C-alpha cells in the first residue's frame, strides 16, 4: 500500500470549511486505499504564542473533529505530533540541510510574519516548513494530501529528501503532493481573493465547523459576490459565486454544471439560501459527533496513545537510519 501523511494544527479550536474540504475530506477517503498517517501538529501550533490550557484542549478538540469527520483509528494511524519525539529530532537534521535563503523564500512564512510584525515573529515560525519536511520524511510518505497553500512546502520536502539522499545515500522516499484541484483552495467569504484561514480570516469570512449552524448560515447568506446576477462558475471574473458553487458541489456531490443549470434564471439569494441549508445539514451531525468524543476524553486519549505507538514504530526506525547516515555515534 502506498503511504500518505498529513497534519492539521490545533489552533483556533474549530476546523474551518477550507480545512475540511481542502484536506480532511481527502484524509477520510485515503484511509480506505492507503496506509495513512494523520497527526495533530501541536509543535507547529506553538510557532505562534498559545495559551497552554487552550492548546491542550484544542489538541483534543482537533482529534475529536478528525474522528467526527470520519477518520477510523482501525483504518489509519491518528496521533499527536509531540507524542513522537522523532519529529523534533529529524527536524534539527533537516534544519542543518536547509539554506537560509531557501527557507526565506517560503511564502507562508512571509505572509504570516508580515501579518504579525517582525517583533512577534519567532524563529520557530521561520523553520516550521523544515519541521514539516521532517514530519513527512519520517514516515517515508509517498503522497501528502493538503490544500494548495502547502504546495511549496511539499516542494521543499522533495528538495531536501533528494539532497539528503544525494549526500548520504538513499534514505528517504521523495513524496508527491496530493492536491485535488476542485477544493484545493476555499476562499474567504468576505474576500474571495484570499484563502479561508484559521489565523488570517476575519470571523465573517470564515466558516467554523463548530459554530452554531445558524451563525454559519448567516455568513453564507452575507458572502461577498458581485454586481452581476448570473450564477456561473468563473473563478477569474466571479470568484465569490464560484467559491460558493465549489462548496455547494463538494458538500452535496452535485456537479458544477448541474448546479449552474439548477440556478439558471435564479438570483444569488436562492443559491445562498440553499447552500446555507446544505451547510446546516452537514455541520449539525458533525458537531454532535465531535461532542460525543469530547464527552469521553479517556477513550479519545487511548486512541491517540495507540496511534502514537504505531507512529513511533515507523518514525524511530527512519530516524535511526538517518542518524547513522549523518555520522552520529550510536548510543550504546
Ligand atoms: P493557518 O492560516 O494558521 O496556517 P490554516 O487555515 O491554513 O491555518 P492549517 O492547520 O495550517 O490551517 O491547515 C490544515 C490543512 O488545511 C492543510 O492541508 C491546508 O492546506 C488546508 N487548508 C487550509 N486552508 C485551506 C483553504 N482555504 N482551502 C483549502 N485547503 C485549506
Ligand atoms: Mg496553514
């Protein structure tokens, strides 16, 4: 079986619609066909200051949402990144293989640090793409299901895997991105020029899956569209409407063309009202399932402990090989 690995940050509590449609939805599908490793990346979360109690709660919350979305611990390995110390260990090795200029070119870093200001930007944020490289290479993943915003980091992963293999001999699988075109980028509802983001979107532009369904419905209804009236998929000229069509199509499994036909001669109001309803129908059971997992933290923690054990078995083997190749003296 081909192997996939991916992660999601336990920041902000609730996942947003972009996380689900761009990433988590694919994770659920891939566990049926692949040897799948999925993690809650708490090491990445602290690149931006976190309240400790909140971070802990949000880590459980992220795991609960992943299970609610359909991950099955019998079909995939679900774990918390900090439970597997090999991530930080291989991360250091990868830091020492990465050029400063190379890291400086990462656009996610540039965007996030620009937003925060230089004083609040940590070195951790600067090197987080390199930690992500280690995350992926530790599991010898063949593919990495992510949204479009992560493409550059997967490229970096390929470069560093090849660099390491070239310098020290074949060690790491060179992974490929797995990005589904249709849902690669879900846009901010208020500013359809930018991606919906946990850390960057304003509340009105962001659909949090755990918000009151009524609140999400309202956000859909007040999504920015355009002054035209035709409901047509055209991301260039009609980014707002196209974004709504993508969301609608993916949540219901209805083709875009079919939707265009359905709404021929109808106004944006009709589209929004229907999509709001679709959204409410989808999030209502999702929220209930998430709450069920949260109500039973012992079971949740046991799932994560078992996942960490499975993950460590793989990660420890890869790290040992990498350490040996680099020339570290084995501890006797
Ligand atoms: P942040 O803005 O703080 O980086 P995020 O919204 O990007 O947060 P992450 O936890 O970094 O959330 O990303 C988890 C997964 O969700 C990644 O695979 C990422 O590519 C995907 N993703 C995030 N935002 C979107 C989006 N708007 N559309 C599609 N996929 C997305
Ligand atoms: Mg992100």
